[in-house]
């Protein structure tokens, strides 16, 4: 009906224009007035200026009023001279020129404010002790292209004035810094992993869409389903996406598959015994005005992915809306759903999903409310729930499927949220990184510890070489654990020595990514990265 009304209105306007009714030549002149702003688009570096011009079409009076749309970050004067802010965060700005003769006529241009920056190529490098690598630097937004080269760490090797780096004999992570000669406040660094490990990351096909905070699950046929993740419609408005895609290890490429029925980020996914994938909860789609509404809400809906049809369908909903929760396949074939962070705060409830009846039923509640915790099925069939909460807690508890109850076990040595938990081949559970509390503030940590299911206690092990949060930890076929992300570095934990050592660096920095052990022993690392989701993926082997 709206389309029909629109057509009728357009027809009426045409008749009025032809007949000259409704106000004669003055109205016709006003309706033909438009304002063209040049340049049509603009990129401006922090603190710099650009001059805009405006032409009023259909009027002899060429005067305009210059303004910026609401929430502007820069300034514009009455001549059209735009001055970018010293800080590029926020924006972009919209420059508006309004006709003085016909105030209803205006033209606009989007202005993107760019940060002064130095770019180093390559951004990461993997070298053997004593190895060399030549770096190049590009300077943007600052007069002069010259840089000075330094090394951040004492004893981290040497670098020439031309950017040729020589690694030290000691393994570790080091950083080469390029600083603009014209403006010493503008600098950046490249990360070098000096290692004796033969493990390396190599690029594989890009995903069809960017994914961050998504799930990635190895299916029975050896492909990997990547689903959901976050997106942003403004610097503060975010939410989930519905897209899903499959990675084929043989072809080394991603292809789209059916989309989820609901957009999701921060959801949980678990492969069921029948080969279908259960996906639960997560935040919904982004809200345009989430500054007022508080952003998208956690959802209670759940859906199943069927590899035979490559499609999703709803199953019964959970009893509670959940995000940043966990889903663990039990030996009984049921799925334990634990914890949540929703509009009501962090929760302590849990429920069981029965793949036979497709029903969720509440089971015992935890002793402590948790989200961003870990849940690990240990060899005795019980589930270790560790950390999480707001603020983070050091407590841990055990879920017993035979009683449906939680009981506290020994506490971790450190409160953690956003950490990882990995069941080792020796039956112990490795806990790494996350955010802890130092002087009342959340702080990433590089510490690690081990849980012994037999004694019910945690003990310290060697610390990681880097502090990490929103990273991944993957048990490799040889019994070591690949810990990757939070930045571009990766390291290996050796249970035999209880220590971490550097391995090859990733191609890009990643956090909120996924790491999936493939059937051929390689690890697929996908997505994540900065505030905007990445399409890139790489293989570790």
C-alpha cells in the first residue's frame, strides 16, 4: 500500500509541475535547487585541514552556511575550511553546506579522519636464533618519510639504520620499532618470534565474511563450520550476525552455507553424537541507537545445523537467555549449559539439553554466578567449571552428571575471566591467561596453572612468555598445547617440562578468533583481530 501511495504522490507532483499550479515559477525554482559539495569524499589526517567548496545549482545566490552533523569530532568555519581533531577516534564527520537562498536545499560530504601512522612491513616475522630480516617503513600523515629503527627489548638483537634486523641467540618475542623522524610521537612496531620450533603459520583461503567472537566446530566429515560473530554499526553499537560458512581442508577454502535463523555473537556450539551441531544463546542483532537502548540482549533461542542439508532449524529454547556461557557434551549424550551474562546480570543457573527429546531442563545451580568461565569434561565424566564472573573469581566447581549437582573444588591460584582450559593427555587441565584483578582493576595475565582431577587442586606451572586474553589453546596430537593470540604471537606448552616456548608467529594480530584442530593434525585459526571482524585465516602445522 505504501508503494502505491508513493506512486500516486509522484504522479500528482508531475501533473502540478506541468500545469504550473501551486505557486508558479518560484516553487519550481526551489524544487530545482541543489547543493554540490567538492571534494565529494575526503580523508584527512589528525590535526590537518581541508578546504571544501559548494556550488548552489539553480540559484544566482551562491552563499551557503557550513555546519557539521551531530556528534562531530572536527570543526568547520564559515568559509568551508574543515579542521580534523587531534584524535581520530569516533566519526566519521559529515560536512553540510546549506543554501542561503533555499534553506531546504543542502549537500553533504563524509570526512574520514585518519591517524598519523608508521606502517612496518612485514608486521610479524619468525626467525631462528641469529637469523636476519629486513623491514621497511612507510610514514603517513607526517611530513618526511624517514624513520629511526630501535629494538624494544634489551638484548633483543640488533638493527641497522636501513632496517636490517639480526635476531639474538636467545629464543623469545622481540619488537622492532620504527619512529618518524619528523614527529617522534608517531611510531609502530613489528613482532619477531625467535624460535627453534618448526611449527609455522601459513595463510589459507579467506572467509566470505569477517567473524569475531564466533564459533568454529569440526564436523564429522572433516569440514569446519564457522558461525556468527560480532559486527559494529558505530563505535559503540554492536551485535551478532547470522552468516555461517564451511572450511574445506582439502581445497583450503571457505564457502557459504545456510545462515543461522538468529544473529548471534558470544554463543556456544557443541557437536552432537548424531553429527548435528547445537548452537545456543548469544547476543542478537546490533541496535542502531544502542547508546540509548543499551545494545542487543542475550537470547534463549537455540538451533541445530544439519550437515546433510547445510541448513539450520530451531530447536526448543533454553530456560534462560545466555551469552558468554559454555556448552559441554557429556558422556550421557546430553549437553550441559552453564552460566550466563544477560540483562539481569551474571547468573549461576545451568540446564541440560536432550538431543532425543530436543528439550532443555534446568539442573543444579552453581555455587557462584559465572560468565566468561571455562567448562572442561575430565576423564571421570565430570565437568570442571573454573573462574569467570564479574569481577573474576578464583573459585572452581565440579558438576556430577549422576547427581545433577555442583560442588566446590579447590580454587585456582588466581582469579580469571576470559582464560582457556585444555584437557591434557595426562588427565590434567591446563589453565592459561585471562583477565585477573590487580589493585581493583582488570589486568591480562601470562600465568598458567594445572588442575588435578584426582586431588581436586590447582598447582602452578611455568608462565607464558606473553600476557594473553581472548586467546585460544589447542591440544596438538603430540601432546603439546598451542596457545595463540591476544596479539600476533603463539607459544607451545610442553607438559613434560611444564614450560612454554615460542613458536612461529601468526600473519596478523588476533583476539576473539577461533582455533580448530583438523583431522590432518593442522590447526585452523580464523577471524578475530581488532574491533572490526577479520576475514583472514591461517593454518598452523
